[in-house]
C-alpha cells in the first residue's frame, strides 16, 4: 500500500491521535534520521479537489506548534512504498533540516495588493484581456496594449515596494524573510509574503493596519497565519 | 467583506499555496485534471479572487 506525504517535521514530533488526512486516513509519522514525515496510507496518487486541498492543509496546520513549524509538502506527493519515501528524505536531509530551522516558531502572512488605477487609463487597463488572449486590431494596437500592461505592472510593483519598505521600517527586523510576486492581472496585483514569528503576529497585523491607512489608494488583502508554504519552495 | 466572498478568497489563497507552493520531495509531481494544469488553475483562482476583492472593496462605505 502506498503512502501520501503532507509535511516534514523534526524526528519524534508525533501527530495527535485521531488526526485524519485525505479520505479520513489516519496520519502517522515515519522517522528518517533527524526528520519525520507525516503520512497516511493511500492506494494511489490522489486527485486534487477543494476538499482534498483542505484535508492536506489541515494536516500541515495540525503539525504546527509554538516551537515547531513543519516544512509543508506540495500537494500530490505520493510514494509506492515506505522505502522509496525514506530514500528521498535521506537524500535531502540537510536541506530539510536547514528549512526547519529557518521557519521554526514562525508563520507566513500574505499581503495581496491592488494598485491605484492610473489616471485616465482605468477604462483601457480594466478592459485589457488576459495575457495570450489579446486580439488587437494591428501591430501598433498590440504594442500599445502591451505597454499599458507593463506600465500597470511596474506601477503596482513600485507601490508594493513602498508598502514593503514601510512595513520593514515599522517592524525593525522582525520580518524574518520576504517573498515578492508581481501578478499579471490587467489591474496591477502584487503579493508580498512575510515570514513572521508567532510572538510578533499582532505587531505585524497592526503595522499592516497602519500601512492600510497610509496608502489609501492601495487595496489590501491580508491572509494568514499560514504554514510557510512560500518559504520552502 | 461578506462571508461568501471571504470564503471564496480563502479557498483561492489556500489552493494557490497547497498546489503551487511547499517543498517538492520527488521532483516529479504533475497535477492535472482533464488536461488542465491545476497549478495554473490555482493561480487563476487567486487572480479571480483579486477581482473579487476589488468588487468587495468597491462596495465598502
């Protein structure tokens, strides 16, 4: 019987009794040197669905404690045998130990931002189709459409950089790590992701509230705390 | 934000993380259904949620 992998934790960290994974399967720990993998029995690689994604995440979230933060595994990691899983874990043991240390005692927060609409461009930008679906009338129209899209993206990135700088200044070294992604919507969208210690979570939320007031023309979506999915990929 | 919108956004954020983030152990995971790359789908869901956020924000007093 195969096994489905949810996350990697320090050895001897055990799931609580009754913790269920995909399709209600009991979650157990498989030790591999200084690591343990949380798995459940599964006859085949599962199909993704909203429910299976939620079940996967519930196990990863269940592995988190004040001091231990799991290394989340991406959805779909299935092994035909326990031996094949152990081989993979031993091959990258040092990488996983380094990641466990990096994320210990911390959680991920996502700050998704929509930039202000450029003056006089809102209609044109909002009407811009998704990448790959544009059917401009001619070469010049295509280049103008592309230029607008890049301008929106660059403006959104600059605005998010300013928000990020304000947060870093307000939190004075309490942001352990940061990721920055620029989206491809017709309206500029930027995702700023921070790794924050549990003890600093309220300070972080307050800093975001202040930034929200300071940057009135930016729309914010704050989510978290999450297991550190974005800091182990 | 209305509960229904909040739930939609939360699912999109979750899908984006669980399908497109996290450590790869085998390096061979390919997730697709009926030929659709679900990682791409997850990203699209998040982009969709951004538009939802925009609508929700526009309705704020």
